[in-house]
């Protein structure tokens, strides 16, 4: 047993709301996830008071000729341990470039979908060394404080609780546990291919550790923890200010007073960039905010230009009207034709969680009269542009339904949401967290 794993994992479980101990485990078959599978097996046997239901999910990317055979072997090992493991194949065609990033997103989306459908939490096998590599790569890319805070042991992402119970355990501890317990695992040769950024980073860090900076990993992790503590304080201040000055429309648009932003920029460039970045991330449906440099250039161009009309960044239009800046989704790069199964959650355009009690297909709206919008609505001037980026649902019988719009905080648990309407769109608020 890895020292203190059971004590540590028990403390994580106590943080989960409603005592929901149903878990999806992302099981790749590699050393880390196989070690976690056995650790969780031992924990479940010795901590029956938690009544854990663990379902390992094996993603077959189909990128290697042996991937399907390995997936079956991993499934068999899971079954021997008493788990009802499932194999999910990726059906989409692989791209020509950036294979690892594509595979990561495909794996994440599948695991997220299953977790949401089963009202389960998600467990991933990221460990201490993964954290250090991630922070180091972000340092080299001049990431902001959010990125430098790294991965959390427990976090809510788009309504799904994600746990990383190995995040404070080092690779050498995991390797020792695997060897001592004769745990079978499968090697992916791409993890040694230096054409991939993470592999190059791993090698570079080892060279630095050996020749220059023996404690670099511990120091990077310490730096990350400091950033996390600082970020918590910043978020508290940011949210307090944002609730007063930022207006979020459930249709996927945001408004902020121009003079407030201008004054803020004069006092704090950092906060201004964070505000606009988070707004663009929410309205544009992006995984991350735009680069700080691009965001600052956008803010500067808005404030310094005497006759500002409209700018675009990250699939978001920014317009100035009556002393307010409006942010709304560009009507491009939208994929509407998505088949929807009833009582199943989906993400549309990175902006909305979709939930419907009726099966059908998402389609582009053929009119802009999404809801009763009057001139009193703050977003009235841009309502047509906003509505044209929101999907309708075409039922199997051919009937068209307009969505019921509402907002869900990024850190909220979607399973606690109401889902009372037949066709729901929940805007994912990544601004006020």
C-alpha cells in the first residue's frame, strides 16, 4: 500500500456533497491507473462504510494496433478484481496533427459524458509528477495565475466532480507499489516519443534535476500551492466585484460598464485581463481564456480608440453601446446537428449543458424569437445575434422546441439542477466561480 493513501482518500470522500460515492474511474491500463485501480480495490474492501460503487471505463483510442487487445486484457483484470469495467471506443477519425491533445479531449469528453449520465463522480490517476510537468509547461508558456495553480485533488468541472487521489504521490512511489504487488500494466510507446511536448518536458526536467536543480519538482509544486492559495483570495475579491458589475444573460452574453472597466484597467492590469478573459471564455465556449497578451491588446484597443465599434476575439464579438461593453457569440464555427437522447446530458459549443426529456436533434433556429424579449431587456439590441447561436430541438416527430434557458455555475453539481423543462440549456458560468 502507498503510505497514507487510505487516510488521504477518506479525507477526499468527506468533501463530496450528498455522500455520492458512485465513481467512474478513467482506466488507461498504464502504470498509474492500474495502481489506482488496486489501491481503490483495497480501500473499498477495508472501508465498507463508504459504500463505494466503482465503474472502470477503458477508452480505446484505436491509435495503436494492440490497443483493442490491451483494452480487453485490462477489462479482464478489472473483472477479476470484482469491477464491471466497460470499454468505450472512439469513433471519430483521428486528425493529422496534435494526436495526444485530440486523444486527451476525446477521452475526457467520453468520461465526462458517462459520469453525467450515471450521476457519478470521476476519478483520474494524475500524480505529483504530472502536476510538476503541467506547471512547468505552463510556466514556459507564460500562463496566468489560474494555470500556474495546477490540478486540484477535487474539483467540479461542468457539473461533474473530479477526484485526483494520487496528485500528492510521486511516480517513484507508484512504481514501487506496482512492482511490490506484481501489478500488470501496459506500456504506451508514445509516452517515450520526444516529438510530444510532455515527453520533452519530462526529459528536460530530469536533466535539470540531475545537473542543476535537485529539488526542482518539489519547488515547482510548492510554487503551485502558493498560487492556489493566492488564487482563492483573488477569486473572493473578483466574485464580490463581479456580482456587482457584470451582468450575465442566460442566452450566452455578458455586459459590463465601459467606464468601470476603464477605471479598473488604470488600477489593475491583472484584474482587467482576468475579467475580460473569463468573459470571453464563457461566451466563446473555450476551454481556456485567450492569451494574456491578446486580451490586453484587445482592452487597450477598446479604450484607446476614440470611435470604437466592434472587435472579435475567441469567437466572441465585443461591441460598445450606451456606455456598456457587450460580449456575444459570433455566428460562426457552430455545429448544430447533434443527435440528442432523452434524459442524457450533452455540451453544446462549450457554452451550454444540454438536457432534454425528449429525444431529437439540435438544429439552428430558423427565427430569432427565442423568447419574449422587450426593449427593457439589457441585451435587446443584440438579441437577434445572440439567439441565432442558440440551438432548438427537433423532435423525432418533427416538432421544433425552443430551449428553456438558465445558468449553471461551473462549480455547481449538475445533478442538483432542476431539469423541469422538456428541453433545457444551461449556460456554464465560468466568470463567477
